[in-house]
C-alpha cells in the first residue's frame, strides 16, 4: 500500500512533530514478521555475543522470488512520485540501506533528488547483489558468525554459500533481478488513489500482479538455484541440521 489514502493525510494533520517516510522500503506488505525482525536486530546488537541468523530476511527474499509481484507490492516510493507525498505535508524522506556500498547510496540520493528512476528500479530498493563489495570492518565475519561454542562453523558453510550466491556482503557482477522502470505506468501512483488496499483482496484486485508481469524479471537459473538454497537453509534451521543435530 502506498500510504496515500486518507490515513496518510490524517496522520500528518493530526500531529505537530516531524514525520519521515522511508522512500525505498522493500519489505513484504503488512509483513507478519516485522516486529520479530526488529526485535531480532535489537538483540543482535547488544553485548550478549549471541549468533544471529537473519531468518526474516532469508524468508522474505525467498518469498519475493516465489511471487515477483511482491517487488511491486512493497512500500517503496518512486522518485517521480515524491511530490504526491509532499502535497500531503511530508517533506522528509529516508533512504535505506546504510550497509551497502557508498557508490550505491549515492545513486539512490541522485535518483530521489533528481526525481528520476534508474532503468532498473531494483537498484533503489534491494540491499544486496552489487558489483562492488560491501565494506566491512576487519574480522567482521569472524566476530559475528564464528562462534564454535554455539554452532559448528563447518555447518554454517551453506549459509555463507547462499550469501555469496545472493551477493550478500559479497560482490555480484551481474544483476539477476530487474524491475524495468519503463514498464511501470506513468500514472502508477494513481492506481492506489482509486483503490483501498486495506479493504481489497490482493489476488482479486490484480493491479500489482499485472504490473509485475510486465516490469519484473528474474534470471531463471538464478531463481531456480536461489530457491533451492533458501529451501535447504530453512529446512536446516527447522530440523536443527544447521547446528549439527
């Protein structure tokens, strides 16, 4: 949902404090894991030294490959549509992700400041899969993942293999996920003005599915291999295989 219906305007008018919208949010719409995910991140950053495997990110990444319309249904804002939200009174927008290469962040700032989408809209919303390696401090992986008193490091190899395949903290030279901005209708945002997403059955509506069918493409070989890897990791987490059980 694009937050442009009565709720967005009413919230802005009802409070005096500053409000900020995330412009390139890629999370699943109405995600049931959101609270758990945020709590997981909060506890992962404390001093408990506990191994944190981001199941939520793995799960939603898999779901998007299974249903590519989720790329369109996510709550991002096209650079061309910032004016719609400014008319509602929103003047501050936040861009994710702080952990991606600086060059990619600059591309996002340029796109939104210039109000022009790049050819591949996925460049604005995805958090991995970049040609440039994501910079991490020395021994970052050793400090955060090599915890032999909690998990056998050799059992985590398939997790690292998945991360490398997806371009998570590793460079990936080719872009396997594309959202062709030229195939997204110029009046895209108006489709959400005319419908109340909270009151509609997504499958019966079909607005986002139709756009995804024209705009979203995923390399078949990448999709097949990725889904196999995600399924294997999820099975290992559920059965304990990742921990050597």
